[in-house]
């Protein structure tokens, strides 16, 4: 069980919110300390040069910390969250322009597809704000049918756009997908 599970938080979105909250509070604390240092420097203009150097050193370190925290807070490396292979009854793959679909029920194949997608995606930092990809004419629909909730599958969309391949999870995010993985998923439709 991960760290959040031990305190009763299971949602990955909640984890991101907690991370953002912690970073914001840390930045606020550093800014408050900076403010106190600057106020102290103004009040004690007649301090010895040694003490002033020490305060300037602390101020410099605080500024470097704020810069580093700001940069790490901006950089996102969100991982795609797919169901566990053992919880999936079948994977259904279909082209959005077709009524025909391929159903994969073999557990080894299910495990392979899930692992392939998880291991070969890179976060783009873009958010998905629709039920399906917008401004994309052709895409592949991949439905993960859960053993306990067959009527409400988890869906991801796989598509090409401007010579890049992507995986989009509605309202979760968009990830860049390696070409080989895209080709393996799309080749399943040709079988």
C-alpha cells in the first residue's frame, strides 16, 4: 500500500492536490522568513558587516530554494492510471469510425497491453477536458471492462496528431505514447 493509502487517500487526483498544497505552504513559509529577514535588515542598518553578510547569505539561499521549488512545482510528471490487469475481465479495442471491435480476454494479453501503455507514456502536461478527443478525426477507443463493473468500463483514446502518438484519459490527462506501442495497439485491429 502506498503512503497515501495508509492515511485513507486513494485518489491520484487527490495526491496531486495534496502535493500542490504542500508546495504552496512551503513557499509561503519561505516567503514569510524572507520578509522577516528583510525587515530585520532594515531595522538594524547599523549592524556589523559580518552579521549583514550572514543575513545576505540566508536571503540568497532562500531565493535559490524558492526558485527550485517553483520550477519543480511547475514540472509535471503525472503517470497514467490504468486498472490493474487482474481486475480487468476484457479489453475492447475499436476504431471510432467502425462498429466492429476486438475483444481481448486472455489475461497475459491484457497484462501486456496495460503494462505496455503504462511503461511507454510520457506526460504532456495537457489536460483532457472532454469525453473524447477533440479535433481528431480518427482515434482508437480502448475500453477496460472490470470484472465487478462490466457495464462501466474505463476508457482511453489512442490517436496520432502531427506525427506524434497520444493516449488520452477523459478528464484526467494526455500522454505522449511511443510509436511502437501505438503500432502494437492499432495492429490488434487488423488481426
